């Protein structure tokens, strides 16, 4: 397959091209005298929007959200964004594509991250804590889920491997902090590694990220806390006080109740973890806003509604 | 033992009497040129304050918080409150008193409440939910803890049996609401019965109510949710969707995140439960403020700092 | 008239039908090269949207908001919602329809509600309070307004009879609460019955609900308080202290100042009333969100912006 | 009577003097081995604190809060504040003093304020509004109450005549604003004059300022609105639209709901009035903080808890 | 040039006219099967919207935002707003128009405002403060910028001369307040004159108002404070205490930290200035909302999202 | 001088000892029938409280706050805190003590911190930024102030060298973050080094930490920004864009406006700096709370009012 990737499409403006893309949103809209279809596509190099202007009702039944499609499109420049006018579209056959070509994922080297992650586990001195971490992260099935999971739906790290990337960064910041502050390093690192683990139950798997019912009704902090508690109970003589402090690290990591913390941080480790989590999430969030600013001459990003600001690029 | 109860002490103003009381707080304070001891006492009819003005340092070593003491006191009227000046004090011997005489407890009939509670369980139609409730509440040891537990440390229902009293009231309001609104009555009643169950892990046992480490670091919503989930897992084929909704009832009952809800109510049952819980807690809180206003001619209670208001008694 | 009702229109997809509907909104919008008209219709079975794509400017002058129209429409399915493409439209003649067929109203039996309401009044023991309630609710003109009035513009109980339905529910919850808590039942019931009475001055009458100038500039709490005070002044020797407490019930029922309470609840009755009001309003609000979810396979409602959540339907 | 006034007492440090003062607070407190009495006194030149160290229980029964007492005191300097150690104290006889010597009151000339006030009324052009103002302010009994009333309990203008002083200032600012902005001057001035009028029902009369039950349960905005509405209803043909706008001025003058506004300002006049009220209240509040700083070398006032700041005096 | 002004266009409904306008926004939008261009125009009499329906992509390249264009338009009435359908459009030649005809500006007499402003400066008694004000405002270049600058981007005073108009009004209110309150008039007036001076660095110059990078990243309070401090440092022996208080006036004028005050007002002058600023900004903001309500029969303005209200026009 | 240090005094309970201490607070209080003096002392090993019970008025005139005194005291244990009953006290002679023995200061090695600090400066690659940092930190007088200054009055790092310690930690965290995130390392490190520099103008020098007038009225962010801007202006051709970004780092480091940020962070560097600052301040704050818990068997610290929590020590 000779596929033109999203990142290269700007070179084909005002041309018709054939390509494959994954559909993440399909929405009928009303125009004048007729309907049209609004589409969001994605491949591993990024997202792109498109429209079916003609014969919308008929064509939209030929494929569904979450599927890879083969399509012929006119590439147009709309408000300084590249956009696709769909001429033909059909569901792609399984043998026509590799699903991995269509899933945005971390730009970091997964093997390297994996190595770093397990080296950090090896550095833990407390045997019980090390056992707990190995029990969870050496489980192949869990690791597969964990290392594939995004860390968020629509803000920072919202791509395959985002959870691993975020978790490792937070753990590294905590590792660094353990040099500076009189913390229990083993508990802090373990808390960092497990703080968002419940997200593997909170999001549906790819290609389209969405909340599970459990994610919406219970949430990742409680799910992660419960999971870890269950695993610790399977370790003979796991010290109750250690477990209690690890649980506190998980349920307090959002820092303030109005931001979803069940309890505010009440240990020095929980305080460090909260700020390490925030630093990584916010910094990577800003970074993604910057990456999304495709016009190289722009001095400011689009308005960031969530935080009520623009980001300066100059 | 011919003990004068706290509720009758106002009849002995400016007299010296002998009596027994339980010590809930003992605090050394500095006066002029010497120290004195500030004491909080309680018996089942209510709390009362006192002081050791003379020989404070020596006398305070003769007893501890949480113990019943025998004492000779002068009853004085201080700022329209009855207060005790301690002349003699010593630890009481076990055979000198019944501990139950010194513990404030619900004024409601515990047997009646117990009957009402189990009748409500019997009215549940869903077999799984009924099994779950029976598994928890027919466990004699758990029932003993549940029916003795206070519902709060210093606001509404802060006495033995307070948790049962509050839980039953909330369940009754929910039962009434189930006539008015299209709710799943079984889930709603079960949610009401279990919403604060985690408090049996959150408070230390009497005589002095305080938070456990688990209570402070994890909190009753997460502890109760985890406990119920564990119990449900022991029931063969317990429907996962039902469990998920029951869990949501527990973790959302505080209604708003800034008040400690892990999630806001997202089912109609969770909405009803939240307001039933609030109504009972707030109304009984106001009622306790009114009861604490001992001066029968007062038109207003003391200032209620928590809610920034006085309560009108007129 | 053989009218197809809104609730049955889904059976006529892709067909042209003739029917009658009441217009609640008419808005000119700009499409491409021409304008079109966006319409909201309603009949007693619910609301439905439509468009005039052709000849919009001419056709939109043939009728006004608030009128019943006769129309020929194509029924289409747009984003899983049934929608009407208007082919012909004209103002309906008075003899062609019954206005009552077009007004959404309470699904409850109004006679039954009326009976329940007056039985509650009869149960009041305080003569002055009973006189006051009778003076207000036995006034035929006021009753007509009260029993027709909606309880809100766009959230809970926004239909004919909504105010009566809501008021009765709140009064019943208060009646139930009066068994559980040491309240002055007469004052509490009267407060419940009158708490939203000012809404008859706050909303314009049907068919289109909107605020009156008085509603926007003064609001229903102050208007209701003033009205009740005036009525009480016409009763010889009405006890001033009772009046003061009834007034407090009305002006404090929103519970918190930032939600529009003039004062926070400062009596036990005002505390109960506030939570009874909240429980009914919020629960019925959630219920209406659930009813609006027309797709029987949906597990979640649309996003509830007001409360920042989805409601789970599973 | 040759009375030493509070403002001059600093000249008598470490001397015993005889004088007369009004008691505003009397509170029994516990010291070591005995009780003492804490007293707050006042005369028209300001407040001063004192203590009865000896024979406290006996002496405190000889007088009550709100009474003028004759007393012999030792004047002491305590923490850079002048304070009185009471040696003798008894209730003063009516013929021994003029009550007006003991009531703090506005430093402004009341006759001048009265003149200014009525001249502003005379400048009103709308006959109905002028009638309304005259009906209220030319009523001798109401004027007596209004011109004696404080404008607050413990913040700005908390002295006899404070309400008149504040009201006149707000009206003058509004008068000035009416030159700058396209407002209805008559409505704005009337709103200014009546905005706090309900305070005559909110505070008990001197010598000790406190809230009435009506003040606490209903509050001055609603009471003032109701009073004005009643008065307007007694004027033949009073224009309903004018009345509605005047009512809006009163009930919205606090500006934001969380600060007690029933509605936010929705007219240009209400916007002006809100800021004029705020400017006068806050500026005079700061001014009173500055006046309370008795040490002439101090560069900062005491901490202003209400606003979380110190005020700079340099 | 015989130009039809925006304010008169309503007289030409459904006619084609030729005119000149300044373009403030040009935005490509997608319609059905084709794109169209949305335009915002302005002349000195106000703003008006328009569209290019045909040949949009070609025509939109003929002119830019910020330019004056010559155009032929059809005047249409859309949702009770006058709107322009563009038939022809081209960049206007410099000799075809006067730029001043296209810039909205203060309706007040600039010479009169200038006179009033400098008379106020002349009334300052403190030589240092007067020197400082003259140094800043008599600098011709600075005055040109200051007197041309708007006071806001999209709320009150967002037109040429808006900053001068707002500053003068605030200074006049402060001048009036200096009669009523014991303030340092010289410092207060100077603070008023300089409080928003930093806005000359915060906004780009006309014709299109937008933030500078400095405005977004640093803001007008800090920029204004720094500028004044620099100017004062150039005056020999400028009293440090005076400078400190003037700086405090500038950095605290927003009143509350969440509204951007660096410090809350801690002097009586800063308190007055804050409320004077608020009164003028809010009142003129309401006034502009009223002016924008073009339908003379409307009783209410459009919804004011910023303040969550409608403004009553009746 | 053979001085017993505060940290060793617990060994002398119930003994009289002679020692030297620095007085940080002296306050006359009223006891029964007489006054006493409450004192706060400090030496470099920590703070301790004391009282003068006898002859208070005479003795308190013999010394002032901020002076070192010689004193004979009885060491007592009061509420599990060591406290001093002062028997004799007099101002110490300059030759009797070294002032450095009485000033609490950082426990870190100042030379090491200094080395680390300047090595970080050396690692800066941008010549202008390096020049700026050297200009500021190589100025001996400024360095003396900077390296002596506390970082806060009563929360984290409130001791000599606290500002250097905090600044260095924040810079190190930023240095670590510069490996993880695509930031401009030079600007980030410079921002970290200068973010709190204005505190050298905000606090009075030791021995007693308090705010300067400038600190209260203007604050360290604006003072620091202005100082850096001045210094940069003295460097030929300092790039304006770099300066603007450095200024933004300083004025936005508090992160949110309600916490005193003039602007929210709008660059990726400002985002990192804000969280690095928070992490260090909060973690060291928690650490100081833990250090203050002197009872080795305590499981919880005293209540931390500022953050509404206890800290777990278990």
C-alpha cells in the first residue's frame, strides 16, 4: 500500500488523491436543501477533518466510526487548515492495511521506556513493595493494557502509550525529588507507578478513546486503589501500614477535592506525587497545544479554553 | 451507686457533690503563677466541663482520658452554663460503675430501629441485593459495630447508635421517595443502607470518638465501597451492572466533588440518595443545635460557625 | 381532525404527512445563497424541530410564534432525531383544533393532585395558617393560575401543571419529614405550599413560557413573600411570629445565597423545606433528562451541561 | 456632673478616677481560683474596656448591659491600649446623667445633613417619586427612626445617625453620577435614598446595636422593598413601571447574589447605585479602621480580618 | 465621496448600494458544496456584518483585514439586524477616503476632555506629583497614544479615545470623592490618571484592536507601574513614600486578586480608586449594551453573557 | 560562654538554668489581679516560649524585641512542650555573645549551595542571559542579601538562607525538567533563579522577619520584575523578546490569579517553573510541619490550618 500520510497532505492542496484513513467521528449535519456528513479521520501521524458534500445519506451508510476506509478526496485549504472533500469512500478490507498505521501513539521509544520502567522497579529496596510492583507489571496481559492505554481522552497524552509515558515521567520526577527531600523513596516511586493505573479500566480500547461505564460511574482513582489493594492482599504478610500509605498516594493524587481527590495529600510522599503528576500533565498539555499550532509563523496558539489562555510561541 | 446525672446537676448549684463521670478531654493550661487542668466529662445524659484549680499537676496524673473517675466537685454556674470545680478525683474501680451509664447514645429505641431496618431488607425483591444486605447486616459482629457506631465526630448523630439512626432515616426517606419517583427501589434502599457503612472503619470505638488512621487517609466512602465490593464478589453470579450502580451510589452520595464525592450523582437513585442523606444530616444537625440551647428563654441558639448562622428558637 | 401526534411521527419516516402543531420558536437563519427558517414545534405529546428550506422569507410571514399551524411536512431522521422538512404551512383556523391538544402538561391526574392538595390543607391544625391557605388556594382565579403554571422555564416541571405537581410533591415530602423530625408541621406544610407561589407572577402564561419583567427584575421569592404577607394582613389578628416564620420559609428556600436565597435557612422547618424542594426539583430534572433520551438502546443521556454530567440509563 | 470622657482618659494613667459610662457588654470569665468580669464601656467619645478583678460575682449583679453606671476605676495601659480596673461600680440614677452623653453618633452636622437630604428630594422632577419620598421621609416618626439608625452593626457607620450619613453620601454620589451617565436621575436618587431604609427594621434601637428577629430572618432588603411598595400603593395611580424599577434598585443593590442581592443589577441605575453604595461603605470602613489606630506613630492598622489586609497609614 | 454611513443603512433595505467600509474580520466558512466569506465591517458610526456568497475564494484575496474597501452590496434584514450581501468588493485607493471616517471613536468632545484633564492636573498642589503628571501627559507623543487608545478590547470604551474618556471620568469621580472622604486628593487624582496608562502598551493601534505580546504576557498594570516608576526616577528627589503609594494605586486598582489586582487596596485612596474605576467601567458597559439594542420596541437587551443577565430597557 | 542551646533544654526539666536567647516577641497579657509577659525566644537550634509571671511590668522594660538577653529560667514541661519561667532577665552585652548563635538558618551547607548555584549559571549557553545572571548574583552586596534572606515569613523556608535554599531547589528541579521537556533551558533556569528575587525587598532583615512597607504594598513579584528589567536595560542589546519571556516567568510563577499571579503561565517554561516552585514550597512546608512534631510517638502532626489537614507521621 502506498499511502499518503496525514502529515504530508498539505503538499497535495487542490489535488485529488487516494488514501486510507481511520474514521473517528461521523456526523450528519444539515446544510441548505440537503444534508452533508462531517468526518474526523486519523492516522498515526495525526488527525484531519473532512466532509461528504454529495450523496451524503447514501454514502454514510457504507462505513462506521472506528473503521479504516479507503477514499478518494480533494485536498483543500480551509481557514489555514488542510481539509478533505470526500469524493468516494468505502470500508477497507482487512488485508488492505495495518491497523497500527492508523493509531496515534507516543513518539517515545516504547522499549526504552519499558527498560527504564523496570529498572526503576529493580531499584526498589522494600521487598513487599517490589513484589507488589512485579506482580502487577510483570503480568503480560496487564502490561499490554497498561502500555497501550492513553492517559487522557482529550487533553495531555491522549494516544497509545500515553499512560506509560506519563507514568514513567512522573516516576522519574519523583525519583529526582527523592534525592532532594526526606521521603520514603520506595513508597513514592510505587505511588507514582500506580497513581493512574486505574485508567486501564477507565477508557475503552482504541481506535476511539472513550470512557467505560465504570470509568464514568466509579473513576480511575477508586478502581486503581481497589485493584492494588486486591493484589497486595494476595501477598503474604504485606504490611498494612505500607498498604495504607500506598492507597493514600493513589486516592489523593489529584491534590484538591474539587479536582477529584478523595482526600487531600496528608503525607510528604503524597505531596510530592501530586505536584509531579501536575507538572507532567500540564507541561505535556502545553506541549501538545504547541504541536497543534501548524502555522510556523504563528506567535500564539489557538485559545486554550480549559485554562483560559493562549500559549506564546515566539 | 447513687449517681447524680449530668442532666440533674443544675439542681445542685453552689453545693459540693460526689459523683462518677467519664473523662473525654484532659488539658493542662497555664493560669497565673500556676497551672490548672481543663476537663471535659460526659455521662449518658450529656456533656459537662470542669476544672482542677488546685494541685493541678499532681492530680492530673491520677487518671487518663477515656476513663471513668470518682470525684467530689463544687457545682458552679459560669456564663449560664453549669460547670464543675474539682476538689477530689481518682480513677474509679471497675466494680464501682457500669460503663453504659457514661456513653451518650441515641434516644431512639434500638430494638425498634433494628426491626424497622430488617423489615426494609425483607421488602427488597431483587434476590442478589437481598443476599448482599443479609450477608452484611446479619453478620453479628458487623451489626454490633454498625449499630454502636456514631455517624459523625462533632456534628449530627455523634453518639452511640447514631449511624444506625441516620442510616435508617435515610433509608425511610428513600423508601418514601420510591413511591414518588420512577426509581429502582431495591438499589436505592440498598444504597441508603450502605452509603455510610464505611464509617465503622472511619471512627475509633467509644468512649472517645476520633478518626482512625484509615479514616483520615482513605475515608469512609472508599472503605465502604471496597467492603461492599468484596462482599458482593463472594456471592455467586452477583450481576456486575447492579454492583456498579450500588458502588456509584456509595461513592457519589456527597453530591459534589468539593464536598468529597468521588463522582457526582449520575443516576436518578444517586440523586435521591444524596438529598435524602443531606436532609437527614442537616435537619438533625439543626435539631442538636436546638437541644444544646439550654436556656429556655433564649430566642436564638449560639452561632453555628459551620453554617454561618444562628438558629431561631422562637 | 385526524392529527398525527409528535410521539407517533417516528413511524412516518421519509413520508409526507399533514398535521397541526404549535410553533414555539421561529428563527430566520442564513444558509448558502439563501436563508432558511428554523422552527420549534410542540404538541401535548412533546416537542419536535423542523425547517423551511424553500421560499423561507415568504412563508415565515404566514404565522407567528405561539400560533397553531396546519402544515405538510416530510418526516426525516436527522442524527437519530426525527425532524420535519416543511413543504406547506399556514395559520390554523380556531375551529380546526383544540388548543389543549398542543400544550405539554403534567402527566399526573390534576383532579387527584387537587384533592391531595386540599386534603393536606384540611390536615392543618393552626386556624390562622389554615385560613391563610384557604384564602389563597380557594380563590378560583388564583387556583386557575397556580394549577396551570409551570415550575420552571427550561429545567424541571416546565409544563402546564408543573408548579402544582412540584408543590404537591414538596409538601408530601415535608409531610413525611414531619413524622421523623420535631418540626412545626403546620408551618412546614404551609411553607411548602407557598414556597414557589410567586412563580405565577414570574412566568408568562402559555403557550410559550417566558419570564415577565417582574420575574426578571424582582423574582418569585420576593413576589411570593409579598403576596402572602398581604393576604395574611387581611386576616384579623394573624400572629406576627407565625407570619415571620412563614416569610422566612419562602425567602430562604433556595438554601444558599449564591443560589438566590435572601437568607440561609435559620429554622428547622426552613432546613427541611430546602432539601425537600431540592430533592424534588433535581430528581424530576434527572427524570426529564431520561425521558428525553429517545433511543432505547442508549446507555447514557446527552450531556447535562447545567450539572456537568451524563446520566446513566443502563 | 464633671465627667471625664473616654477620649481624655489616657491623661490619667495609673490614677484612680470617678466617672460615668454606659455598659455595652458584661461577661463573666474564669481566672485562676476565681472569676472576673470583662466589661465593654462606651461614651459618645468612644469605647473602652475594663475588668472587675475582685469580688466579681457580687459586683456583677449590681448593673446590666445597656445601663449607665457610676464607677471608680484605676486607669492602666495594657498593650498600648488604655483600660480600666474597676474598684467600685453601681447603676447610675436617671438624674445623674444625660443619656445622649453616652451614645456614639455621627460626627457630621445632623441639621446640615437633613437640609441636604430634603433639598435633594426637592430636586426630584417626577411628581409620583417626589410624593413617595415625601410620604416616607416627612413622616416625623419614620424620620426619627431613620436619622437615629446606625448603618451597620460592626463595620462602617455603626453609630447613631450612621444610616442617614451613609444614605446621604450614596445619594450625593448618585447625583454626581447622574451628570456623567445617561440615567433616570429621579429613579436613581430615590433608589439611593431608599436602598437601606429597611435597616430601621433590621436593628434594635440603641444603646446596644443588635439584629431584630425580623432583621435576621427576613433582612433589610426585603423589608425595605415591602415597606416602599406599601407606601407607593397608597399613592393614587403610582406608575407600576416606576415602582418596579424602584423595587429592583432596592433588591439588587448588593450587586452579587453571594453578597445578598436578590437579583443582580439589570438597569443602568441599579448598576450605578450598587457601586455608589460600595464606594461609600468600603471607604468609610477603611476610614474607621484608620481612626481606630490610636498610636500616632503606627504605620499600619491592626489586621482587617474581614478583608484580609492591613491598612497603610504612612 | 458620497458615502452612506452604517447608521443610515437601515433605510436602504432590499436595495443595492455602493459604499466604503473598513474590514475588521474576514473569515472563510464552509456552506453547502461551496465556501463563503463572513465579514465584519465598521465605519465611525458603528459596526455591520456581511457575507460574500458567490465566488468567495477568488474575491477574498482582493483585500485584507484592516483595509478600507469599496463595495457594492445588497442591504438585507436578517433576524432584525441589517446585513450586507456583497456583490463586488475591492481595496480602496488611499485618495478615495479619509481613514478617520472609519474608526469608531468617543462621542465626547476630545478638546473639552483634554481641557478638563489638564485643568485637573493644574489643580494638583504637590509639586512632585504635578511634575510627574506633566512629564507624562505633556509629552506630545505619549499624549497622542494615550488620547487615541481604547480602554478595552471588547467591553466598555472599546473605541478611539476610550481610554481618555474612561480615565477622565474616573478622575472626576475621584475628585468628587475627595470632597466627601479624608483622602490625599493629589495622590488619588494622580492614581486615577495613571491607573490604566499601561494600556497604551497593551493594545495594538487601530484600526483593529488586539493585544500586544507584552499586553498578554505582562499586562497593563505592571507595564504602567514600571513606566511611572521610570518617569518618577527621572525627577530629582521624588519622595519615595509618595512613589510607593502611587505604585500601590496602580497595581491594586482591580480590587481583588482573582480580578488581576497584584495586591488588594491597602490605602483609603486605593479603595476609592477601585470603586470609581468599577463604577465607570460597569456603567459604561451597561450603556453600550443599551446602545447596541437597535430595536426601539425591545424591552430587554440581548443576553449579557459576561455578567449573566439581560438589561432592562423599559 | 557556656550556653545551653534550645535543642538541649528538654534535659533540664524542673531545673533552673542560666542562658542567653534572642527575643522575637514580647507581649503583655492580663492574668488574674496582675499582668504577665509572654515571650518568644529563639536561638539557632530553634524557637522556645516563656513567661514572666512576677514583676512583669518592671521587668519587661529592661529589653526589647530583637535583642539578645541573658536570663535565669526554670525549665518546665507544659502540654508536652518545654517552656521557660523567667526568673531574671537583662539585655546582654555585645561582648557576651555571637549574634550568629541566635539566628535560625538553613541546615544545608551554604558554600555547597553557592557552588551549585554558580555552576548552574556557568551552564547557561545564552550569553545575554548569563551576563544578566552574573550581573545580579556576582554583585557582592546583592548576594549577601539574597543568600541571607528567608523565603517566607511563617510557612516554608522561614530562616536565614531559606531563599537561597528554595531558589536552588527550584532551579535544580527545572534543570531536571529541561531533560524531559522541550523547553528553553536557559530561560527556564534564569526564571527559576530570579522568580523570588524580589523577596530581598519584601522582608526586613533579621533577627525578626517581617514585611517591609514595599513588600506589603507592592509585593515581591512586581519588585523582582522591575529589578531584573532595570538590570537587563543596562546590558547592551539585551534581546527584548528574551526579556519579555523572563519577565513573564517572574510575574506568572504563582500560577493562578487568585494566588497572586499577575498573569497565568502562557509559555511552557512558565508552566514548568510554576509547578517546580509549588513542589518545593509545599514539600518543604510539609517537612517543617513534621520537624515541628517533637513527640516521637505521635502519629499525626498538629492541625495544619492553612491547608485544612493533619500530616501523617506513621
